[in-house]
C-alpha cells in the first residue's frame, strides 16, 4: 500500500499548483513579448563610459592594451568619444587608439583616499594629456570622490587648477548632481560642470515612466544654480539586472527604453552627454551588488544587449521555461505512474508540480549567473536553491508507510531553507542597498508547505519539539523583518512586497502544529 503526506488537501494542492502553473506560463510568455519603443534617431551616443571588457577576469596591463584596440573598434560604430576613469593599468593607451579611429577622449584621472596613489595618477594623467592634446577634449579630475567621502572640495579644486595650469586643457570634476549643489565653490576651478543623473540611484529612486522628466528637471536645476557655466551630463543610464529600488526596476526592457528615449531627448535639446556604459562590468558586483555589473550597451562578451531600432524582447530564449516545465512534468508524472499512483487528480497534481519546478529552474539559474561573484557564493546559492526545490518535490512525491527517510530529509531541507531566509532578511533589513530579492527560490517550497505539513512518526517527537522552538523564533523574526523591509522599500517596490508575502506565508506554514496521522492513498491495487 502507498501512502501520501497530504491526501486530505489533494484538491487544494491541485488548485494551487494549477494557479502557480498558469502564473509561470504567463511569466515566460511575457518574457518573450515584443516591446515597441520609438527608434533612436541615429543610434549614436555623444560619448560612452569605457572600461575594457574582461568578463570578470583580471586583465594584465598588456592584455588591457590589446583589449582596448578591439573594444574601441566596436564602439566607433556607436560614438565618436569615450570617457575613461583612470590612466593607470594600461588605460593610457586609449588616446592613441582613439586617434587611429578618429575618436576623442574625456580623459579621467582617478582620485581616491591614498595621496601617494593620487599623485601618481595626477603626474601620469598630465603627461598623457600633454602627449595627446589633439584627441583629448577635457580632463576629468576625480569621479564621485565627494560621494565616497575620500577627499574634500578644496583639495579637488586645487587638483583641477594644477591639471589646467600644466596642460592648458579644459578640466572638470564629475559627481552626482546634488554634490555640486552642496559644493558650489568647485565651479570656480572647473572649466565646465560635469554631473551624473542616474534616476535609478537617486536618493528617491525614479521609476522608468518618469525617468526622462527627471533628467530634464535636474539638468535645468543645475543650469539655474550655475548660470553662465556649461553643464555636461557625465553619466546617465539604466541597469538591465539587479534589485528593484522602490519603483525603479532594472530590466533589459527598461534599459532599452531609457537608452532610446535619452538619445532622442539629447538630440532634441542639444544636450552634451556621456552614457554609462559601453560594456557590462561583472567585477563591479563586488562593489555595488548585482546591479553594478549590468549597465552596459554590450554584455561582457561584446554582444549588443538590445537593438536601438525595432521591437525589444526581454529574453529571446523565453521558450526554455515552458520547455523545462514540460520535460520535468513528464518525468515526474512517469515516476508516479511507475509507482502505480494512477488516479487522475494525483497524476494532474504531480504533472503541475513538475511543470512549476521545470519552469522555475531556468529563472534560478539566470539569477545565479548574474548575481554570484565567487565559488563561495555559488556554493551557498546552489545549496539553498537545491534545498528549496527539494522541499517542494520531496513533500509531494508518494512515499511508503516506512517513509521516515524522506520525512527526515524534508525536515533537514526545511531547516536549511528557513535559516537561509532568516539570513537573507537580516541583510535586507540592516544592509539592503546592494541586496536582491530571490523570490523564485522561495515560491515553490512556500506553496508546498502551505498545502500540507510534513508529518513525523512517534520516533521523531524530539525533533518536532526542537523544531517548534526554532520555527517559532523564525516566525517572529519574519514578522519583524517584513515590517522593516516594507518600511525601507515602500509599497512601490513590488519585488520587495512579493518577497515579504512569501516570507509571511512561509512563516505561517511552518509554525508549530499538532501532528496528524498519515492517511493512506488509494491506488490501483486497492480497487
């Protein structure tokens, strides 16, 4: 005779899994939907922020110089200008390559906390500028130094004056727009003002629908604050992946939309600008979380991420989610058929469960690919992801009367899952800026544990007692953290709200409960 863990909830399970399957299908179909935006007028950018692409691999100075020639040949089709951020590590090669391609350079000198390193940058930057005066339009002395609180405004002013005196080239300093308002005296030492307008990163994040109006408003605000001074937009753009900030959602579609709209806006208003950035930079994930690595027009392998004309699709391989769902559904249905569980409702339940699992695995894999930075993160992510999927599938498969092994495995997996969720919420409450909401790792086990509790036999009474305290503590922490996350992220962040809903349902599902007897499942052999 075959037993099942939740026969009384069979039809509830079937209904919930049907809804979830429909949701997963809609999710993937929407990924393949074509979005139509106005075409970019000429597909050209005023300037592009440039760092050699490396796919996260540290390049030697010699490799950097070789990569610069390859990259800039590709970028010359999209712009006549690149902005650099340093002259060290082989980046002093950029002006020479630009000359060969008929391009110009906004030469960046990196200024940080270390005065000795700053001096090396300044000396070498001045030399490079003097050697390549014909292709260098201006020298940018420092990037977001005030934002990082690494130097003071008077020191930066002195550095700009020094570079200008020794090169006779236009000089400027680049920072987020509001730091110019806080340090207006810097304008006296700058040939022009270079501001960063990044709607996603603003203190009050701006949703994509209002992003272009925000750019326009900020530009006019700086013009009014510094009359008679030329204003240059040194950075603007939109990320294609990463955490949502209030209503500002990173996505390929939103990046394409912002890019096209900004090109049209800049051309219509003759707005001097530099777009961030040429290539995705996965190494930035270590500094800025997932979102830091995905601001490029091209990915880290040099492939264009979206067209500047015609329709845009979020994921051209959207069909793999449906295919994965179909394959796993067939395998799981075959498995329970072999086990002679052949009632229509249960076969449908396992087929739908298999579809949900197969459809969510590509989402989980994509999340791992864009977010993990090293082998430790890969190990933790795969362990937690496998655990969440194991809780889902092990709680659904039919087990024998002596199925204590499965029950123990689910108990262990559930414990790991709860610990992982509690740990993630700890970061989302106390260090949220660069952390994502991995809801797709929580959705399936939450649904499963809502459908039914995994029952333990009498020999597991001690485990139940111990787990009750653990789960009660987990539920209390979920309540506290959910309130904090909603307060931090606001209701406009639907990713945060969805995560909180999953956490709340999971906490409710695992609260201590009274053990129930496992009921027999009728099989073909009983009929």
